[in-house]
C-alpha cells in the first residue's frame, strides 16, 4: 500500500491537508516515507519554544526536514532570563542565522525570539532576498536602513524594545534616503525622543496600511514633520493604546489623507479629537472600528450619521456612553450602506428594550452582525431583530449567556442565507438546539460551539453538509 502512490502525487495530497497536529500525526503513523514526504511538502511552519542553548542544534536539525518552507514563525514562550542584553542578542542572532542558512526560499518570517542585531538582519537579507513580510524585535537606538536591503519587502512589523546593544548610530539612517516599497507597517513601543524614525516616515511614500500599538510618539521632534509624508496614500489606519498621539494622528489624517477607507481606534484619544476628525475628514471612510469606553457618545454617532454616509462596516466595543437615540439615528442614516454591525459588550443593547428591533427594521442590508459578550441579552430582543435581518450570512453571539435554543430556532426559520455562526460560551444553548440548527440551515458552512454540545447526529450531518464545526 505504501508504494502504490508516487512521491509527487503524495506531496500534492499532503499540501491540501489541514495544518493541524492531528493531520501530521496521522500521516507520520503510516510510514517513515510518508512522514518525510509530508515534511518536504510543507510550505508553512509555526514553532513556539523555551530559550535554551540546546534549541540551536534542535532547530537546525528540524528545519533540514522542511526544504520547501516559504513561511516560518518562531516565537519564544518565555523571556530569556539570567542573561544580559548582549548574551540575549547573541542567542537570537544565532537562531536567526540558522533560519537564514536553512530556509533560503522564505517569503514570510515572524521571528519573535528577542531583539536582533542590525548585522544579523543584513545577513538575513543576503540569504533570504525574497522576503515580502518580516516581523522582528529591535533594540534602541534604532538603525533602520537595513530595510532597503530587502528588495521585495511589502509588510514590516517591528516591536521596539527599550534597551539594547545596537552599536550602529541611529544617525546613520540619514546617509541613505531611498524610497522603498513597503505597503503595510506595524510599530509597537515607540517613545518620545526615539531617533531614526523620521527616515522611515520619509521613505514610506507607498504605505497603504499603518498600525501603531502602545506608542507614546511617532519619534523625535523631526519625525512628526516627516510623518505627514507617509499619510497621504494611507487606506487603513489602526491605533491601539496610543492615547497620547491619537489626536495628532487623526488631525494629520483629516488634513492630508483623502484615500483612507478604514479606521480603528482602541483605548485612546479624546472626545474632541475624534469629533474633529469625523467632521473634517475628506476621505470616503467605509470601515470604522472603535473601542472607547468613556470617549464615545451620541455626539460622535450623530456626526457619523451626518458625514460618513458610505460606511459599510461599523464596530463598537465597550462603548458605555452611547444610547439608543444615537444608534437609531445612525441606523436611519446608514440604512442603504451598512453591511456589517458589531455592538460588542455595549450595555445599551441590554438596557434599552426594542432597540435591536428598530435597528433590524432600518438595517435590512446587514450581512454580518456581532453582538458578542452582551451577557444579559435575551431571546425576545434578539429574535425581534433577526426577523428583519433575513439576509445575514454571519452571526456572532459569543458570551451571550442568556440566549437559549429559542434564538437558534428563529435563525433557522428567518435567516436562510446564514453561513457562519459563533455560539461559544452560551450556557443557555443546549445540544438539541445545536443539532436542530445543523439540520435546518442549508447554507451553513461554519459553526463555533463547544464540542460537548455537538451530538453524534449533528456531527454526522455536519460532515455530510461540509460544515466546519470548531471550538476556537
């Protein structure tokens, strides 16, 4: 049986297997030949490990079994303890050298083992010149000119560590001005006074997506003036836990960016800064995602209704100060455009009776609805909305603890196009209701629910109807 299929055919089959431990174990149990072919066919590998010198030898040996890797993720499970910064950097540099020596065909690399040195990144660029996506940690002071040594780089993710052993002066960035092709940039940990970022902003003129997390600044004094140069062509901006710079970034976006179509702001900014952006932005914003517990109120929702009439996606999380009046005004204004709505952990959903019914009547274009973690939401309120939203394809109710099987029966009756549903952590929903939903939703393709709520009958029908049932 082992020799009936040729190597090439087996490898093509293995490429189509799911990347799960169970799939790898099943293949390895057949024969050593199958295991070797499975490994050689793998193009993606993700590893999490503890820091230990024995890992250096083990990693080198392991990667030799995967010659076709184009995507590799290495993440440290714990910080390197009892080691100074020089020793820690030497360890991470050695690991990165092993990767560059073993995986010359890499296109995507996520290397979150610890801060890496500039010299190791230049070495990586010589061995893995086809890299299009890099995620690494860097020490201060920042030296970023190594970026130009990766000619194919489109997606860059940098975690900035507070202290390090970078022997290159950050001013060396100034010697090499060369516009590069970065389209997506993620930065975490920037502090006021960090030098070297002005050079990065000046050369990111093709940037389409910018993500900032835990940043207190965009660099030193000169960096902010250079920052304006990169915002003009931005299409997506994510600002997470960047309270001290949100208002300034939003102001520059409103003044200089006409191409922005997606904005996310979590835990930062001020009421006035956000309102100014909504009222003055020149862009055709289509997606707005806000988690602002104490900084978002009805005034902002009214401004959105007046100025952002082409929104197709609106997500609000933990927004305590909005009321039904603001949401209803928004629903009336966006009745013809809004296709995705998320009201996650928003107590107005539980507090105001009849709100969901009114939203459902206004927002008949909705395709995706997320009401997760509204723990006191009851069947009556939810089903009154679902009756009107019969074009939904995606519904998330994770953590809605008061919801019962009544809601699932309503889904099967009213939402004929439903494809994906998330009902994790809903103790009121029992196995019988899950089984009923699987049997009666003809378009269902994915269900997220606890394994102990999936009966044998439901599991059999899910396989027959090609429904992916997970507990993720």
